[in-house]
C-alpha cells in the first residue's frame, strides 16, 4: 500500500512529485488570481458606491437648501402680492376724471387750500418713466391757491398718502392780494396717477 506509512508521496517517483507540486502551485496561483480579481472588483464597486453616495448626499443637501430658499421666496412673494393688492386698491379706476377729482377734493378737506381749476384727464396710456411697466398712467393739470405753509403741508402729506400718485411740473406764483396774515400763492401742477389694471 503506497500510503501505509502515512506519507502519501513516499512511493512516488521524483518526476511524479514534481508534476504534483507543479499542479499544486498552478492551482494555488489560479485560486489567488481569482480571489484577487474578486476582491479588487468588489473594492472598485465599493469605491464607486461611496463616490455615488457622497454625490447623492451633496445633491440632497443642495435640494434641501433650495427647498428652504423656495419657502422663503414663496413667503416673500405672498407678502409682496398682498402689499401690491393693497396699493392697487387705491389706484385710479373706472371714470378716471371723476376718480381723480373726487380723490383730490376729499383729500384737501382738512387743508386751507382752494383747487378750482381742473384740466381734462390725459390717459390712460403707457407709463413713460419705465419700459415694460405693467400699469398705465393718467394725468390731470390742476390750479389753485393757498397759504405757503399750508400748501407745503398739503404736498408732503399727499405724496405720503398716495404712493401711486406724483406731483409734477409744479409752478408757484406770489399772489398779489396776499394779506398780512400769511403769504398766499397761486399754484399749478400736474398730478400723475397709476391706473388699476382692468383685471384686478
């Protein structure tokens, strides 16, 4: 029996031993190559997964930031739309001539100011101070008289009360009939108003 002494290679010839050793080395090398190629592929796959995960995390973080930004923008847009809606409520609409005269007469009640002269309304037409502006404009020329300080108070309060209206082309003349109580003047001015869009 070749394996009786517990040494399986004892009865083999030198050539057989070399062949057996060569087969063992080739098998070990093949196993090592397979193992290395599998490990290397697995490591490459894991590296790619790690890179993709990092990229996905960055994208997710950027998306989170954009969502937060969108919420802020939406909130500001809502707030601005509400403010714009309130401003539009005070804009000229309907019969522009009647609207402008009634607005002026109502506003001037607490002031010692007389406005007997009104021109015809000019407009509505495109706003001439800015291109592609979404509102039309209308203007009217008015004339009257008042004491100097009272007129100054009227103009300042008017422009604060009506942010969608402007006083333009103002001319002032001393009134020859001024009394000793206060300097009186005559004035002429154009009042420009934005017109509320018909769909609003």
